[in-house]
C-alpha cells in the first residue's frame, strides 16, 4: 500500500498487515486486506449526505466514488500497530484490560458502530477494526448521533474470514491505505472501463 496522493474515496481502501521482523520493501512479508472505512471518525466523508446516497452503489460496483472523498483535513490512520481483541468481544461496554496504543478488534452486533468506537477510544485504542458477520455483505458504517463526529481514530470493517487470518498471523497493521495493485485510473472519478450507473464508470 501507499499513501493517497489526493483525497480518495473509501471504496478502494485496504489494510496492510505485515511481519514486524521483515524489511518494508519485502512484499512477501505483508498482506493487503480489503476494508470499508466508517462514515465517521477520521474517515468521515466531506459530504455525508451525498456519500450515503451513493455509497452502496459504489461498493456493489467497485466504482470510484468521488461523493465519498475523505476530508483531507481530518484523515488519519494507523501505522504498524498491533491488533488486540477486546473484552467484551462486542465492544459495547467499557473494555477490560485493553493495552493503550493498540488497535481494537471488535465484533459486529449488540450495539451501534460508533458506540464500539467510543469504547475503544476511551480505552486508549488508536484505531478500530470491526469484524462483520460471517457470509454477510459489506455494510456502510454510519454514526448514530452527533457524538460520533468527535471521534478522532479510524474505524474500518473487515470480513470474518479476514479477521481469522489477521489474528492468526499476529501481524502489525496499517490503514487506511491504497492497494499497491490499484490502477491509477481507478482513483479518478471516471475511468475507461465503461459506465455502470448514472454516467458513472467502473473502476
């Protein structure tokens, strides 16, 4: 992965997991995991209303999504940080013995997304990974109230399958990043791959 050259959309974001003992140039030591950043915290879009209107279409078609460009003045991320499962696993109440400076890994369900993020932030987490239900489509994570706007850590969604691999490998994580394999054309609002909806183009 590499940093965004301009305010990006959330569609092509990834998490990079890497072994702490490997050189950063060794691609065999790292793995990219697809993520869906939250619509609150440091990955909040510039225009939430417009982004919510187009977000599902962007995800389903994997189109470039200028409506969901991040706010460059707020965008923040996590770099080479360890991941710790929370107790309780759903992250819906105050966390027990969570190590400050780590990334929270919580499981979807039982409370809204920004409650999980707040519990993690209060415990000293620098980022939050929410694990989706097994065999469930990606979902848009929207804040439930005005309090979510005050969160200043990145929150992302990953699949249950990817969570299993991530925890088994015990790697350090960085997110949100652009996939190293993403074509530059896919980062533009429109590309040469043909329209899919309303004049938009497939990335």
